[in-house]
C-alpha cells in the first residue's frame, strides 16, 4: 500500500522532524524547501537509516503559482501523494503600520494562499484515488488576535478554521484534515520572525521532534486539532474564550513587544 508524504518547509525544524518520523514509519516522501543542501543531507540520512525513497524538490512554494508548479512536478514524475503536510510558513514581529507591507503580503501568500492551493490540488487527487490525510501546521496563535504579529496570528486563525471546515466536507471522500497548533517551538522561527528579546522568546520551547510526533499521530487518528501541551490546550479552549477581549489583547501584546 502506498504511503507517500509531501512535506513543505522540510529543510529544518518541525518539517525535517516530520520527515524523520514518517521515515521511521516506513513511508516514502517528497521533501520541499528553498534550500537544496539540507534537503539532500536529509535524503541521505533517511534513505540510509530507513530504506525509504526520498525525493528532493528545492523550490519556493510561497505563492499559489509556485504551489501549482510543485503539483505539476509531482504529476510529471508520476508521484501520488497520500499524506500532505503543509508545514511551510513564517511570521514577523512589529506594529502593523511600521512593517513593510510586501512582507505581510508574502506571509499571506505562503501561510494561506499556497496552503489552500496545495490542499485543493492534492485533495482532488486524493478524492480520485479514494482517500488521504492532510496536516495543516497552524499555531496556538490561531486562538486569539496578536498585536505586534497581527498578520501572522490572523493567517493561522485562517488555517485552523479552514482545516476543520474542509475535514467536515472531505470525510465522505475518505480524506481527513488536522490542524496542528503548537506553542513556542525551538526552531528558527523566533530568529526569522525577529522575535528575539520578546517575552515569547523567553518562554520554554518544545522540541521540534515532539511537536512533529504530536501532529503526525493526531493526523493518523483523524483528529481535528492537535495542541502539543495539555496546559496550553486548557488555557486556549477554556480560559481565553471567557476572558474580556481587551485583556486578551493586552496579554498577547505583552509577550510580542520588545
């Protein structure tokens, strides 16, 4: 039985750990990211350790057109995807009016538009074949607005909502979609999002491997949402919704500002 995964943003962090965990399960995969060297190193590591096939595609998937190009490459290579892991994404600290607008537009393109495009194209392939699984990497940021990361929090709110809705629609076709919503993770995210020196950067971070396992296992069970820490899950699901909105905004702001 085929068990091929497509993993975007696979060159480091959670994406690379998804690849390692899937390889431990005996699955083949296509790993995608802009940087070719770490992808090739990951391919050598996993093929040697687990006797799986790893296909490397060094490509940006930051726009819908690039996502379509990736899908066409898979078609041309005759690769059928059974598991889609939409992991690529980025954030960016700063007051919205002070940020470069094009950076936030690029964030929307990658975090939302490319994710929707891949989900649609590969989802239709899955439906034709009778089933499949999707994992949409979101964030605990999706549960409340985020002053000083306004666009990032909003993109992740979209991802969590979108993932649940399409899961409900696609279950009759044998396809599930799971939203993985981790808290702070020890990856390049803090640095690339310019969050050094914030309260968020000082919080205890989960390991990429533990987050990847949490999301992957939840996906295989067909769960709607996976939060990697039970305490976080309780706060987000039971406390935050009951708090005054202005207090939530100030609380989030306090860990985002420098």
